[in-house]
C-alpha cells in the first residue's frame, strides 16, 4: 500500500474519493489510499506519532512545547484529514503511515 505525504508547503488535491453512501472521504476503518487522507504537515505527523505512542494531550503538549488547545486543534485536523472519528482510528492511521 502506497501512502503519499506532501512535501513541506505542498498543497494536496481538493477532491476526495466518494464512498458508497455518496459522502466524500474514506469510511472509518477503510485503508488509507494516498489521496483520501490528505496531506499531513510535519507537526501533524509529530502529534500523530505521540498519539500512537499513547501520550495524552497534556503529555504531547509538554513534549512539543505547545498548549493543550493547540494539540486539540492538531487532533481535530488529523481526524478530518484521516476521516478518523476516534482515537483508535488515529492510531490505526499512524500505523498504516508507518509512524
């Protein structure tokens, strides 16, 4: 399975594949396909790595030297980009991305 992450400053495609129910994005539990996950910034990848390691928002904020509300913002962006409604889905995405 190939996963593409845009280089720093790159813009990803605006369109996503359509699911069987007509909605854009991938269904929860569907594999990442290199387009539907969007493009992750280096900081988003870092947050996702901490999530996969089992860190709390507070621990992630401390390690990254940012506020917990900034971590929450990154998590919201990750959930949107990866179509990951739960923490477990984020962890699965991290594994699939090799983080």
